[in-house]
């Protein structure tokens, strides 16, 4: 089993201690560092090169949204780490901001330890959207409040790519989409990569946001 390197970012010391104790007990997970705010996290990402960052959003002086944007766009390491946002409240505008900034998904801080561990492993393997139902509801609600975005990017998609993106936005995995459309998994992976390129996103979380904001998928659907 390969080792997944994890950086914990939270301004609450007991929370960091609790998260570390959970992860230290798991094979294949290595907590390589801790940070108390977003600025410290950005510095540690370059030096420690974690695979996954557990990121609180409400911190000072640099919040988790700004840190997430920096980590997912400006990191100097060979491969940018994935960011999982940790939040106390499911319906949190900070979380939506972090997802737009490049986070791969979010988890509630009260998430059971086994689900937290599973989430880290899923994200480390390249899957992007955690707790699809909750994430999808959050994205839909805030996208609706922010009003429709320009549809220009969606005009570049083929009908099949639009169909795939709708299924991504509904929370289906590549394997589930392949089964639904009766095509190979590799075909779906190719479609997803092309969708990301055409609409200018880098993972599934941002693709879902784009689908809702462009009204390709309606919040009530």
C-alpha cells in the first residue's frame, strides 16, 4: 500500500490533535505536518509536499479559501495536493468559496473517523467530490443565489460531453457513468478530461459548480 501524505490545517489545537490521532492510527496515512492558518499551510505545502490537505476555512490571518486558491494554483511542488475542506456547518458560504477556489470537496468536522479516512484515500486516488449529496445541495443553493453564469464555456461541449457532465453533477463516479451510458470506463475518462479542458476547470468539484452556475443542471433537478 502506498503512503498518502497529509497536512492538517486548523486554528484549533484540540481539533488538530484529534485529527492527527485518528490518522496516525491508520496504515498508509502519514501526517507530515500541521498548520494553524492558511499562510502557514501554503508555506508547508511547498516544503512538505503533502498529497492531501485537510483545510479549515474560518481562520486568521489567512482563511482557508485564500489558502486553497493558492495551494491549487500556485504550489511549486511537482503535483499539487488535493484539498478537503473541514467545516462545522453543512450550509456554509465559506465552503462554497473554497470549492470554487479549487477544493476537491468538503466534510463536516463531526464526520465519523472511518468516513474521514475513506475520504482522504478517495481524494488521494484522484476522485474529487466528497459526500456528493451534501456537496451537490450546497453548490446548487449558492449557485442559485449567485445567479446564472455565462453559458459560453458550455457551448464548446458536444452533446455527449454535456450528458456526461450532467451525470458528474449528479454525483456519479466515472464507473457509474460508464455503466449508465453503456460505454467503457476509459471512454468516460476521456470525456471527463475533455470537459475539464473545455470549461476551464481542474477537477470534478469545479465542474459541478460550472454545471449549476451555467444552468446546464438546475438546482431543483
